[in-house]
C-alpha cells in the first residue's frame, strides 16, 4: 500500500511540474498581435478612456484567463470600448492562438 501511495504521489507531482500547453498555436498567435501591441506593447502605457489605469502586459498571463477575458469582452460581459471592438472581431481560434502566444512569452513584470 505504501508503494502504491508513493507512486501515485510521484505521478501527481510529475504531472503538476509539466507546463500546460495552451490550446492555441503560439506561432499563429504571434502573427495576430498587431491589434494588441498598440496598447499592451507599450511599457508603462496608461489609458485615459473610459478611466485612467495602467494597461496590463500580456506576456506570461495564463492562457485560460486571456481566452475567458476575450470572450467576456466579445459577449459584452466586460465593457472596455476598445477591447469590446477588438474581441468582437476575433474568432475563438484567434483567441486561443493569441492566448497561447502571450502565455509563452513572458516580457517582464506586469505594469
């Protein structure tokens, strides 16, 4: 029983140590970043509309979070005007690809 428990624990730890690959294609996502770079690619950028806040960096974010956020903008659940417009133009595959690219590209500490 002790051996089975130790083997199971080792298997779980190994599974947790393997980075999860996002569902999208990071190379395809990199080709789709031009609409993101205007705000998210400028270090220290702050938006002035609809409120003033620091625009977050996308590199290193969790892919699942990014896809969920883009879907929320597309559905209107989230309401930033620029993001609603951009997300509205994205297919689900575009969202997955962008999320895979940014999740795999850490660019330093978030703003």
